[in-house]
C-alpha cells in the first residue's frame, strides 16, 4: 500500500494501492470524508504493455506533468510504469520503461529534481531517470548505489542528495549530487552496440568533449597511460585498476575492461590534468556480447569472414565485404553450403570470452558454434565460428547468439548478442 493521495480536488484523502493480482497497475480507494472509502477502480495493464505482475511493488506519487493533478509511478520486476491522474480519482497508463539495470522490487521509488532543470526525476536503486516534465523520462544516469533510502540535501548546497545501502550491502553510502559540475567518472558503453552494460575483458567506449588530444594506439601490450590520459576502474570490490587504452581522442576513448575486474558496478574515471568532482557508474557482468558491424551501428552487415571447406579439407575463403576508397564498406552475399562442402562464418565481437555455453540462431535454425572465445591467445577481440546449415534460405538472414556463463549451474548468467544481417546466395 502506498501513501495517501489528495483526491478529486475535494480535499479528502484517498489511498493509492499497488495491485498484486495477475495484471496490473495501481488502483485507488476514494475517501468519503468520514473515515470510510469507496472503490475507485484500478488500471488494468495487459502483458506486453507494462509486464507488471504479482510481486513486491514500489510506488511514488507526484505531479509529473505540471497540471496540478497527482500522478503515480510504480515499479515491479524490471519495469517502471507511469500513470497520469485526471483529478477525478482515475489514472491513465501512458508509458513504461524497462529498468536499465537490475534492481530490487521492494526498493523505494524516489522523486526529486536531481539535475536542477525544474522537472521531477526518478531515483530507483542504482540510477536516476531524468524527467521531461510531461510524464515521460529520458536517459538514465547510473551511480552504483544498491537501494536508495532517502532524498536529503546532505551538504547544504541546495541539491537533493541520496542516502542508501552501499553495493556491498554492509554499509551506508551517501551520494552527493554533482549535477552541473564536470565529472571524473563517465558512463562507458559496449563498443559494438552502445549497450550501457559491459563485461570483463570487453572493448568499451567513453564519449565526451575535450577529453585529450587526438591519439591512436596500435601496439601490444596496451598502455594504461597515454598522452597524460588514463582510465581507472574502481570496481565493485573497491580495487583501483588501470584499464588498457585502445584509442584516445578529444571526443572518444576506447579501452578494454580489465579481465580481473569484479562484476558489479564500477566507477570509470578519466584522469588527465586534474580530477573534477562527480561520478557515474557502469555495470560490469561476466557477459555482454556484441558483434561489430561494418557501419559501426551494431546493426546490419557484420564484421565477418567466411570459408568453404570441401570434402578433402581444402579451405576456400569467401569475401564478406567490399569497401570504397572513402572507407564505406558493405556486406557481400555468401554462397550457401552445398551437399559436399561446408561454409563456416566467423563473426567478430567482444564481451563473450568468458562464456561456457553458446547457441546461435541462423534465421529459424539453431546452431551450436564450433568455437567461441578470444580471437587468439593475445587478442582483445572475441570470435564465434558458425557452420551455416545447407538449408539456410537465400537472401537476408538475421543471426544472433545467446551465451551463458555458469560458475553455479543452478544460477547461470545469460546474455543475447545484437542481431546482424547476412545475405546468402
């Protein structure tokens, strides 16, 4: 059950409640003013819209769109739902947001203007969703918290800060609001896809402006400090680890997540001349698979190679792409295997070198890769080799791979790659 809510502009307190039925958004009981309540109904939310179902829910109340009427935010099992009130005791579901990071269903939903733009934002567990002032929310900012408990201006600067449980679960953490200030810690993204979740050993990117002078690095072992710039991870075990650098420019830094980094939230600090205040956090898992594509978008034709293996073992490579003089590349059609030879397709990516199990979908066919893991013993890139079924239809075919990591067979980590598109002939 959630806090009381002033009802249909009559000054009488109502009650908002979280529905624990099979479907559902919030409902309410409208106050009669004599200590009794009448059923004000609920918002029935079908699966596929909010995917909210029975379980522990967190609810928060506020005027999200500035119309003077109370609205409701509810979270449950990885989905955040926004419901606008009409001032007459009814609620309307307008939008849902998948949680950008794993969170706990019974953690509070906190509403405050965290970024100082005059619009309410949502804080829940380990991130803040930034509000647009009309009931919708935009990109999230992760900060490595586990479960925020209260919002309070801790240091008296007029900005709402967060107090909660530290990622280790055995301490209280205080997060000071640094909105409007330059930050040392930046969110990082998986290089092939732009996903905000990384994996140990994966190739990642940080984006910004004025980071450093333009420099590229083409040697192994990779340096951890280059041109007065370095990337430092403070991992979930509170260890400070230098990340190997791949590319450094004023607007982008590419680096490899240290293979020994602990899983969980990590602060990724960009260090140069001076260290500004403020921090974001990025989630690091065992798996965050992504395949590189020719246009760098994470969609379409993959960075790949293909080879035909004849019955005598002779290998004949197929070109998989062609590039123009200005650097634009496009995928080429690959012949489908005949009855007497086999075609192997190799996809190149990152974030799956620690997988124990892999299964790939080639169109409607399920295929077990003949190999998945590092491209070579010293390579920072990952590779998966797939035997293309001879029954694969000609034309454009989407390929995805699902990877699993299991230190505990009863609780494996599971992750799906981005889909790439190959043309077969």
